[in-house]
C-alpha cells in the first residue's frame, strides 16, 4: 500500500485553513504550521477534521518532508522557512493553484492595485443576478479551496493579489481582468515596479485563444508590460479617453460596451450605483465580463444600478451639521487615497497615516493642494506626511486614536465639508486591521 503524500500548509488564516480542508478531503496527509497565533475559529476547523497543526513556530523536521507546500500569500519568499523549503527543492504553490486542480468550474480572475475588490463584488453581483451558479473567493471573504471542497459551482469570481499570483504556475484563468498597476507592496518586490508589474501580468499565464483578457488601455504601467504577441487570449481593452473598437469606452457620459457589435450595451454614468472616475473603469471591466458571458443587457443595467459597495470602501457613514463623514479605511496605499480624493468634492478634511510601506506621496500633492483644507494624521509616526504636505496644507495635526481624530475633524469642519478617512497606509500600528480602523472611525462618528 502506498504511503499517503504529505502536504504542508504554511499560514493558518482563511487561505491556509481552506487549503488544509481540501487537502484532507483529497486524502493527503496534512500538517499546518503558523509562525503566529492561530485564530480560534480556524483552530476549531482544524481540530474537527483531525488535522495536525502547530502555532508560534515552524518545526523544520515536520515541514521539510513534504511532497508539496501550500504557502499563504502573506508569507514572503524571504522568510527563513520558505528559503529552506526551496533549497530542498520542494514545490511551493498558492492555495489558488492547489484548489484549481480539483474543480472544473470556470474562473474569472480579477487583479490590479486598486478597485479589484469592488470589481470582483460587482462582477459576482451581475452573474448571480443572471442566474449563474457562481462562487466568490480569493483575496476577499472565502477561501477558494474551502469552497471547492464543500460546494458545487460552474463559475468562480476570484480576487487575486500579486502575492497569490506569484505562487501560481499551471493555473489558467478563463477570463483574466487587470485593472491597473500602481506602486504598492514594493517592499516585497525589491522596490522595483517592474517586478511588481510582472507579477500582476501572471494573471494571463497559460491563457489560450479560447480565453479572454480584459485590461485598462489608459493605464501606463500596464501598457509598458503588455506584450500582445505573448498573450494568446482575446483582448478587450477599456478606456475613458478614447473610442475602443472592441471593448468598452466612455463618450458623452455614456459607457459603451461593444463586444458583440449587434448587441452593444450603452448606459449613462448617472445610472451607475458606483460614482467617481475610478468606478467607471471598474464598471466597464465588470460589464465586459458580463457581455463575454452573453448576459442580457437589462440584467447588466439593473445590476450596475443597484449594486451596494463593500464596507470600508468610500462608505458614507453620516451627515452631521451639514458635514459628510466617509470611511475609506480600505485605502491602504497612496493610489487608493488619490482615487478617494478624486471622487469627493472640495473642502476635505483628510484623516490619513499608519504604517507606511515606502510610500511616495508626491502623486497626491496636486490633489491635496486643490481639495484638502486640513490633514489629521492617525498613526504612531507621521513625520513623512508632515514633510510631504507642509507646503500644501495649512493645518496638519497628529492624533493617536480614531476617537481623537474624529473629534479634531468635527471641530475643524464647516457645513459643506467632507471628513474623509483614507489613510494611504496599513493600520497595524494602532489597529488590528483596516476593518478595525474603519469600525472605530464609524463608532466615533456616531458618538458625535
């Protein structure tokens, strides 16, 4: 009798535990190792399935006899244990790569530095409304592997981060969407945008002429790395600057999606549930996916008109004494904050700061100069924000809690102003994560 192959899973969050569940179901010998503490709900899942695990350490002997290692996206290749595994020649893959081996469902894979969660949710909303058997997974909510292990779907909409794409090799997306490429997470890519861009382009890997690639024709970094000869799939660009023969474009405040020339979709941007320039891009990308799948125009229109965006992404919290309070805690990079400022009016009191991942604030300078009357820093170390904007904004204040930031904003704001939490930074210095930061902000606003 053959000994069961051993699979080791590194990291016991949503992705890792999902991979462990699927590996166990497929008859592998599974060991899960997390260098940190494992959350209670995940521990319970592992115990229920009698899966061996360890926390707060990586035991080399237990890990280095694996046939294959599934690595959670948050663990960098520079981690000591990953180096040891690779030195031994053991394959290291992502949970997404592993899960795809066990499903015949088709995949719509959405990546980009900004807008990917919104676009993923909107695409899922349209497909579900159209009656497709569709699952939602990846960098958002559910683990892809856990869904493959427990449910039956014909389609999956997957939000993919560059970290996930880095460990995908034989995976093939039926429909790949690349929204944009802007400097983010450069600390994981030797501070080179070219490395990061190459990582994002992996979404087109292994695609054939039967597949589809949807991308933004206005995004400079995408155009730099896009080698049309290398990509075999059908290409559908989208643009708000010029007319696109086969794809989507904006003209006179109308979106035109012309994949099938006999059945074009035209929709006024005023009808879109998602407002702001960046959301026109997100809506176009989702609309092209829907048209590729031959979903009816009425269904697409209705879905795009009644979509509710996710929490912590330009979420309107309250209007108090004529001042709008907006929670955009999910903006953990400079570009997201640029988008947020672009989509609100002038007279903004901006709450920003946190853990800075090597941010270059220069791209925000013009927007801040035009729209922001005060910056409230929310973080332990705000030196870089002061240095970046001292010539553009008269008032820059330091605060160390969401409550304090909201109180200061309340005193600075006048009727007609907008108080915007859009940090451009990670949250780990003062909060558990960006959700915690957004929730504390909302609680503080509701106490005003």
